[in-house]
C-alpha cells in the first residue's frame, strides 16, 4: 500500500548533523573521563533524547551528572550549528516529489523544537516544514517508545497503518515499528548499524534520491 503520510526523523535524515553533534558529544564525554569517539557516540546514543543519553553516560562514568547537563550539550550543539548545517543530499528533491504527488509529510524527532528550528533553518528546509514539526519534548517517552510518531500521525490526521517513517537510528526504527508503521532506514553514514536496523524491521537504503521509488508502487 502506498503511504498516506511520510514522517521524517530530523537529524541524519533531513539535516546532516549526526557527525557534527556526536563529535562534540564525544569531546564532552571524554572530558568526563570516559574516552570515546564520535562514531562510537553515534552507535551508543543515536536517536535518543539527551535526557536518556545523560542516564547512559552516568552509567558509563559511575557518577551523577548535573541536572542541566542535557542543556549544556544543547548549548554546545547550537555553537557547532552556528557554522552552518547542510541539508542531506537529495532531500529537497524528495520533498519536491512528495509535493508533486500531494502526499503529506511531517517531522517526528527526539530533538527539541528550538534545535529543529535552528538546524532546519540553517539548511533552508524550515519553510517547507514549519507547522509540521513534532518533538519528543511533547511526549511522555522518547524513542524507542512510539510516542512521537503516534503524536505526529494523530496531529496530521492519519492512522499509524497509513504512515511510513524515514529514520537512521535503531531507537527510531524501534519506535516506528512499535507504532505499527512501516519504516525505511537511511544508512549512508558508515556509523549506522545496518544489521541491527534490518533486524529491527527497517528497509535499508543509502541514496536519498532513491526514496520516492521505494515509497510508491510501480504502476
């Protein structure tokens, strides 16, 4: 069945931020006494809320972090984004094709609204997505819980079975499947765990330009 609504994750799917933010996060975690690289951060934390990441880092370092540590990370991320955030190659053309087909789309992200507006604004995509942003900030639970995708579907007026999610993280794929939605995982980034994403129920693709051909039935 062709989808009635496409729900995009933000980081790593619409905007090319994952490598930027995880390099910065790796520096912060290393400073706390747990040496880690950017790609290792992606594999451990990708797709999760920073509140969840805080709990995971606390377990790694064996002590509590300040309550505002997630906000410290967000502040440093915004400083990184000030240099400019590129859109994912090919995503503008994908949105053009969805517009041509009159197929609605929106965003369901673990990131807060302020971050999405900063990154999407820098990339030039925000005008196309304004009013169609949904964040785990408004949900009881972040990914891998299905909350943000169910919120997006409900607010856009579609049942879960009519939705398809475009993700790049394991928690995101798990969230989409828990929501009862089909999911495609964009795996251009070498840090993506292709095997885990596939086992979680995602259809993998590594060329954003190929997405429309995957979404629609051949006629």
